[in-house]
C-alpha cells in the first residue's frame, strides 16, 4: 500500500492499519475482492475531499468515492493503485421546515436522514432496502429507488441541488436552493446516478414532503401469475394508489417458508403486498385494494387493520433477503420494464431458469416494473458462469420489452457489458465525452461503468 | 429573407409569405422586434427538424427553436440571418394509464396536454399562467412553473425523458420510459431549462399523477405585510398544504380594482389566495387555512364553499394581467428567493420603487418565494432605463437573499447581463463548454443566454 503517493492531508485521514484498510476495499457485490495496492482516505470534511482530488489528478491516481459500500454491482470496491475516498464522516444534516428541504452530507445513513426529517414532521420518501446502512451519497450515485417509489418516485425526484468536488479539486454547486430557478443549465441530474464517475458529492439538498400516516397492508395470494400481473396493473390505475406494491413469486415463498413459517402457501404462484399511507384513509384504501385483488382472482387476501398487523404481513417480505442468503451462493439482480410487461418478464425469466437449469427466484417492486431476479449457483465448475449466462438472457428479455438493465442498483463494473446494448455506441461515446469534460484524466471511478 | 440558404424541405414548410413570416419573428418579451433577414420553417415532423438542423449546421446558420412565442425574456424572437424553427405542428399526444405517462410532441399546448390527460383520469400538474397558449416544448425549455408548484413542483419534476434533435441532425433519446432506470448518465435535466440552446426537443415523456379534486379557495386581506409574510410561511408548514398560495400587494389590488370591482379593499397591504385540491378534504383544508390566516392577523378572510365561489375569488387574481396591461407600458419580471425571505423581498422592492421613482407592482407565487415584479415606465426620455435600473436593484436584492434571477421565465436575451453574477465566471465557462459539446458551431439559439 506504500507505492501510491500519499495525499497531503492532516493526520488521521489516511488509514495506516492494513487490517482496517482492507475493510474499505470491498463492497457487497458478488466476488468483490481487495486489490494488492490501494490507499484508504477517510475524509472528515470538504477540504479533505478537495486535497485528495487535487493530489489524485496531479498524480493520475484513480479515486473510488465511497460511502457504506452496499453496492451490489461493484461500484465502490478499491481499484489497483488507487485511492479509496470514504466520505462516511461527512454526515451532517440540517432541516429547513420553512423551505422544506434538508441539506445533508453525503455520508449520512439514509435512515438517519429520514429520522432527522421525521423529527420535524416531514418525510424524505426514497427507501432503498439498504437504507438502514446505505448513505445518501451512495443513493445519489445510484439514483436509488426502493419500496415506496410506486407512489413517491426515486432519489432524483428529491435532489434539488448538489455540492460536488471535481477531479482536480474544483468545488461546484449545481441546481438550486429555491423552490424554482432556471438560470443557466441544471447539471444536478447529470450527477444523480453517475456512480462516482463525475466527481465527489459533498453536500446534497433534498426537497421534503409532508409526513404520511403509518402504512396499512394487504397481502394477496394468487394461484395464477397472469391474475397477479393483471391485479398489479389495476392497482396502478387506482386514483388513491398504493405507496408500496411488491411481488414475490412461488420460489420466493418457498425460500422464505424454508427459513421460517410466515404462513405463505407454498403452492401459490405469486403474492402481492400492497400498502396505503394516505393520511386518514389508509384503512379504507387497503380494504378497497383487497376487493380489487379478490376480483382480480386472488385466492386469499389478508388485510392488516393496524400498524402492528401491517408489520407482521411485511415481515415475510423482509425475510426474503436472509432466506436467499441461507439458500446458498447467488447474485441479486435488478432489471426494470414497463409495468404492463412485468408479468411477461416474470414468465420469461422462469422459462430461462428452466431452460438453463439455473434456479431463479423472482421478487421485486412490482408497481414499478422493477424485478430483482436472484440467480443461484454452486461450487460445480461452470455453475456460476451458467447463472451469469441465464441472467444475460433475462437482461435481453427486459431490453426487448423496452426495459433497462438496471432500475436502481446501478451498472458499476459488473453490468457494464450490457450498457452498450442499452445505450448504443453513439450515446456511450457522448457520455464518455461528458465524463471527460468533468474528469479529463479519467481518474474518477474509471470503468464503473464509463 | 432570401439571403439565407433555404433548408432542403418538402414544400409547405418554409413560410414564403413575408406577412405570415413576420408573425413568427417576435415573442411576448418587451421590445421584441423582427430582424431584417430571417427564414421561418414550420416543421411538420421530426424529419423536418432533422433536415433543418443538418442544413443549419452545415451552413452555420443560427436556429431559433420556437413554439407559441410566449417568452417574456426574448428567448424565441428571430435572429438576424437565422432560421426560426417552429414546432407547433408537432402536437401529438399519447397517454398510457398503465405506465402513468404521456408522450407528447413539443408543439402541444400545455392546456391541451392537461385536457388529454384529464380525460384518462390523470393529472399533469405544471400550470404556467401561459398554459392556454404556451406549448410543452416551451415549458421544457424554460422549466416552466406556475401557480400550483407550491404543492406539485415544476416541469422538470415531471419530465422523465426526451427525444432531442441536436445541431447537425443527430437524434438522441434521454432519460427513461420505465418507472426506474439508472443505466448511464441521465442527460434529461440538462435539456430542461436550456432555452433551446442544446437542441430541439421533438418528444417529451411526462409522468402523470392521479386526478385531484376541484380546488376550493380562501382569500385573506392583510393590513400588515409582515403578517402576510408570516402567514405564508405558516401555510407552507401545514401537513396538508395548499396547492396554490398567491400573493398580491396593495398596488396590484389598486390596479385590479381600477379595471373592475372584485371587492378588494384598496387600503389592504396584501392579499393571500390559498387553495386546497386534496381529494375529499378541500373544504376542511380551506377552513383550516382560514383560521390560520385569521390567527396570523388577516383583517378579513373569505372562504369559497364550492367550485363556483372559488372561481369568483380567483377571478381577481386572473384580472391582474389585463389590469397591468391597462395601466401602461411595463415589463413583468421574475425572481425567486427562499420562501422565508419573500416578505423581505417585497419590502425591499417597494423601497427600490420609492427611491427610484419607478412604479413597482408586486405579485406572485408566494408559496414558492417566486415574485413577479412589474415595473412601469412611460414615453419620457430615460424612463424605461430607470425602470430597468430599478429592476437591476431588485435582482441584486434577490441574489443577496440566496435567490435567483429567474424562477420560471428563463434568462433569454433580456436577463443575460445578470447571469454571470448568479453563476460565476467558472460555472458560466463550464456551461459554455457543455453547450459546445452538443452544438460545436454555436448555432442553437445563440446568446440566449449562453
């Protein structure tokens, strides 16, 4: 780790203990491993970020901006010969009730931001499943989504402005702090979802909305996937639509029940979980959803009358991640298609699983058309490659339906092979030119994915 | 008009009648006049736009993209030696209820888009005052706002993706059609608010929300501006906040009453207009607003119990534009400050009026901190210059409060002198570099403002 010229920083910023440094070298993506040679900087303020990016550009050292390392696509693992620039310590937050925004450091954990805002009677909606661990900086980098996007949209819908340090150390501010503003080009949207490739975000201004009611929940079991898909589209058309609309396929239910009995019938083809958080009307809404689900062909519909029951119904959904973990080695993927195509995507994904002999478990944010296929492999030679090949076929199917290779996880290093198909060569070249404008020496998280 | 090389287009696209052409040469901005030498093209489809932009780049001819010419800042008037590229005929619209979006041509009038969407039980919220005339393409070009932004946000908050023809004729698609998506950089936000300087938008994908209830209205009269400003901030903090929160100062009331009696007291310092459109709760909301307004010190509060009465209360607000028109020559401006600063901005703007002897009428979208100062002048030598100088002082005051030189009208040619102060030289240079990336020969609406 000593082969990289150390950035000129006050003491305590560069991690000198290799055991600690190694902890910052990997993220949650499959096969994430530490390179031989890297330096970890834990920035404490913007000045540290500026110093690192000045130094890194001068010495052409690649920089990996990093928060809580929850990336599933390899966007935040250390690069050989590079600096890992961790900004978790930039975790301040200031809430303005009058202006209805929060100004947050990139390192604040999303759940903590939501709490700080809730304490003022306000709501920051985006809720990636990682929100108890992931940071707002990482959420901005991936334009994170989550469970309540079906009603509230994604991170980009809430980012009003940014402070960003560019390669070389220049500090810029994008967007606005006022409710409206159209002086000059708004660069904010370029940075949201840019996966640390254009600069390091050091401040995020997010707009806030009024607090909602605690959600109530309905859970519907379907013996026909087609019926579940139809119910999903019908729910989307509701005037007072759900704030959550999750889908679990049969193999998800089997995996969950294998871990713990949540009462899911193992012969069901799909379960839909639906919530309403509409102030003063959540109970009425879920009753209406329940009727709609029954009419659509649900075999059984359970409705939670209070927050505690609602939580019990959601517990099965939350158990999915550990249940998949128990089943064995796998990767959790992320594709998104038009909502009306979701049933089709689930069906084709199953067929692909059958055809390739790869076990595919399907669940996701149904209301957004956002599916998280989970593909399993084992220690047999070629098993993982077969799983990756099967996922490639799912990606092709999603793209053929007008979908995207990633709804909310980002492209990172693991999915870059599919980016040219989605964007086309001309667009990819344009995006590389834009990256070069902000980062002429290509030091910002190179290859993830541009 | 014959000195400009004519683009290779099917017949009927280039306007050959000079009387008709002249009608496309100016917009609604103050002092807008036709240049001597220009060509008008009325595109019928994307191919026409491609042909014009190929031709224009090859011959280095400036192009002014144009919809309904409602610009108040000179963004859409013809340029000497240039092509006016009108896209009003690209006015198709397709609504998807399942995906909750509309795909619209840039030429569709915003009110028509809203109607098409409403027919499907959905709502496209942005509502610039110009919406009965202005087009969605123009709304995208200026990131248009309007009256209901206090609840629903601005045009940018609804644009999910664009099709754009670049200088030279390349057709690109930005953003996404799916509910989520983060593959590559999202260029959409760069184009929204770019005032026709990066390319010509030929398709807009806007996300839609469920229909609201018809709004009900409360109207409050204040003898103290400070009280009105405080009430405004308190209303913003409401959990079930208003969808409209307009402010009119005393001179606005006098101007309106001079035209027609809407029952406004002429000795009031300010009027606040507040609406709720919350389904099933609008009556309850406006009653609560009325109480809040009274507590805040309103002298009088009128509440509309039904849509017809609500409309009557709003009629005075709508009469403002013709009333100002009657008063004499003026320009309507557009600054935006943090909401908590609005009272301060109104006070300082009045002082500036008094000090400079310029009549300043103040009104605007109070809930957004978005003020539309209207400055009057006459035929006396130096009168208009004095009004412009007074407005310059208002701009300075707004910027000092952390505001912007334009909330929703754009910069165009008329406000570019203030852009360097808001953006700074480094940012301006960066934005020019971005423009040059999309438009290397600088043919796209040059000088408005980049």
